[in-house]
């Protein structure tokens, strides 16, 4: 406990020293409060190279947090009766040890800047580390424009159990129902993530529920599109590299939807 507090204190002091306006912030006493402050500082830090002392301390801290949360491996997740290549798991996607997890990103592709926000974009960047934002920023600088809806980009996973992160921008639903274009773009998200993973030679991929949170896509329609698109891709790529697709859900509502649609009940 003492060594954990010492590491966090050193890391927090180094991050607070980066900005003069942070001089009024005091380091809290408890481990949980220290970690909340750390995550908040990570969330708002603009993309820039990390000094070696910050990088080392951050990686050690995130490795400890990963160990405490526990790593979930594919062999612990039951396959779907509908298709042996598909699995369903409810929980924190940052715990999954797969080749790649999918992040529901925004068009800037830099992660969520709202401190301690509960979106999956924030969770993935916070668990991966500040290197992820720097890599995303490098990709976006080279691209020169926002990421189009339905497209996908791949980055390293850094401190995640997953080796890679595939970032995709889902459609935002305005009004009570998604349009035909919204549905097409959501299917594009899944299809482009699958194609990117297959081209990279990845064997396992975990999807989050793209567009169903802040982007307001109806949960049931989104689940139907996700499953249909994945099944169509697997049927049309029988010799592809992917041998395991995980639908990762967090809310009970989504778990019950996918469980029914994937034939678990």
C-alpha cells in the first residue's frame, strides 16, 4: 500500500507540474482519490510526448490497476449456439485479452476530454495510457481531417490486455428513430472494423455497442445490425484470420438483447 501511494504521489506531482494552473490542486490521501485525480489529469492532458519519468510511473500504475481488475480470457467466455466463432460477455471491455478491442470514438479520434466521464472512449484511453492519445493525434495530423462516420483506424493497445485498439466513429441519431443512412453507417462501422482486423491478420476481436450511448442509436436495432453484419462478414470470409468475435456489453439491457439474438436462451 505504501509503495502504491508513493508511486501515485510521484506520478501526480509530475503531471501537476506540467501546468502552472495546477499549483492550487492538492494531492488527496486515499488510493481511490489519487487514482481519480490521475485519471482526470490523463483525460484532459493534450497529446504531447511523455517524459520518461511520467511514462514509467504511468505504465507501472496502469499495470497494477489491470492486475487488480483481472484479465478475462477467451476460453472463459462461452461460444454462441448461433455460431461457434461468436461469443457474448458482459463487463469492462478493458479487461479482455483479445487481439483487438473496438472503441466507439468521436470524429476527432483523440479520446474523451471530460474528466472521469463514463463513456467507453474515456475508459479505453484511461486504461491504455496517455500514449494512445499521442498515437491517435499523430494519425489525425497525417490524415488532415476528421475521421468520417463508419470508418475505422487501428492503434496499439499499450497498457491494455488487448494488443490493438480499433477506433470507429458511429452515426449520431437525431430524432426518435435512426434513418436508413444511420443504419448503413452503423453497419459500415462493424464491417470496416472486421476488414481492418482481417487485413491485419488478427484472430480475435471484441466489439462494444457502437453508437448506443451518447450517440443515441436504439439498442435493439443496433444489436440486430451488429449481429447481421458480423454474420454476413464471417460467411463471406470463410478463410479469414478471425476465429473469435466477442460482443462485449455493459448494460443489462444490451446483455438481454444479445443473449436472445445470439441463441443463448
